[in-house]
């Protein structure tokens, strides 16, 4: 679902929204690693730490995106 959403952006749309390829692909890589870890956990170990690690990774990604929204100035914002 993430790949489909990222692929749906036109060339300048992601940049205009304040995003970048590096951040998007880094977060995608982290989410992929979390998914693989969860599948391994379900199949092999049944431990709690991969589940907790997934929660922490998702929270860190959400905090990163929130900080970016606050700190990156909007270029196409309304004129006051």
C-alpha cells in the first residue's frame, strides 16, 4: 500500500508537499524491516520484543513526520 501511494505521486508533487525521496525511502526501508521482523516473529519465535520494536519504529517515524510538518516552512501557504 505504501509503494502504491508513493508511486502515485507525480514528479514534483512529493517535493511540493515538503517531502523528499530520501525520507520516503528511508521510512519505507524501516517499515519493510519491521514487517519482515514481524513475519519472522510470528513464524519462529513468538517473542514480545519484535512487536515492541515495531511499535517504537512506527512511533519514531510518526514523530519524524510531525516534526517535519512543523519545522519545514510552507512555500505555497496562504498569504497573511
